[in-house]
């Protein structure tokens, strides 16, 4: 994903200089971040965050979060992606991270001395 493509995605989802993205659902989908939140955090717990994609006759597409979490905690496997969706999600996330995420995390590391905030409490982080 080039810088121009990232800027276009941000513009498309309503990024404003105020520091807000007006359609967070769309941004999370187009960046691959929703995929990763589901894959790494929610799916292993038996949960999934989902959206509704609305396509209008004039060609517009809008995304919005569903007001619920999919709950499959009773199922030992929980939600999983199809092979096709897994490949698409990984590629989308990889492009976003290569063109924005890695640099942003490096800035954070330089500024704060860490990327992921932790309380300092000793915990078993094998699942984090």
C-alpha cells in the first residue's frame, strides 16, 4: 500500500485534521485491523466483531458496526475465517502495516520507549 493509497483510504473514510476518522468501521476493514482484532483477540475467545456493508444504487458503499458481538463461546473452535478471507485479510493487513503501521510503531517506540503499554505487573504474556 503506497502512501498515496493510504491517504486515499483515510480520505475515503472521512479522516479529518481534527484527528478523527468519521467512519471507523470502514477504516478498520480497509486497513485489515478489524481482521486482526478478530483473528488474534476475539476469535480465540469465541467472539467476533462484525459490520454491515451497505451498497447503494448510486454506487456508494458504507460500513457500520453491528450493535452486537457474534458469540460462539459454546463452540470449542469459535469463529474462524475461510481460507479465502484469511488470505485477503492477511494481505490487507500486511500492506497497511508495511506502509503505515511499522513506521507508526517505530515512532511510538522512539517517543515512549515501548510500543504496547503495560502496567509493569509481572504477567504470563504467552497469550498477549
